[in-house]
């Protein structure tokens, strides 16, 4: 049961993160982090290395979005279901946000989608932190249920 609670909390954090990313991407296209572009670049690189056919833009977007929700959901599930889940959510979120700033360049995905402006950098860290906090809050709420 604890595993199910952790996975549910992780999924909630991932969904919140993606809703936030997508909403702000449409409202503030000049500054919003474009983690979707980083995901699509990563997907295309992996497919190219496997000599697999490349999806069209819509398919790549859908696959990337599904991959984001799945991978972030699993990542945020590390908040667990204990009494310190909120603190773990905060730390996991900050770590993911900082990773979103420093890892794309060395991974060959480009830096502009998450490092374009100081506002973009701040939003990148903030959005992942919010996702972690949502996961922590949901974990605490599920812990209190009988």
C-alpha cells in the first residue's frame, strides 16, 4: 500500500509539473522553459542511435509528454509516504530543477530551452520544485487516510 501511495504522489507531482510547463509555455513563450524541446531532442537522439524511424512532430511531442509524466512520476515517487515526504519533495524538486539547468548542455541537448534568460532559469527550478512539493503534499494527504 505504501508503494501505491508513493506512486500516486509521484504521478500527482509529475502531472502538476507538466500542466505548469504547458500553461506557461503558451502564456510566456519568450521566457518559459521548453523542457518539451529537450525531451524531443533526447528522443530523436536515442532513435537515431538505434537506427529507428523518426516520428513526426506531433508524435514526438506526444511521446515526449508521456515519457515526461512517466519518468517524473517515478522520480517524484521517491517522496515516499512517511512524515518527511514534504521535505523530500522539496529537495527532489530543487535537485531536478538544478539538473534541468546543468545537464542538457553536457548531454548534447542544447542549453537554450532551460537557460535562455534568468527568468527561464528561475522558472525551470521553480516548476520542478513545485512538482516535488505537490508530490509531498499528496503523499502526506494519502498518509493521513485510513
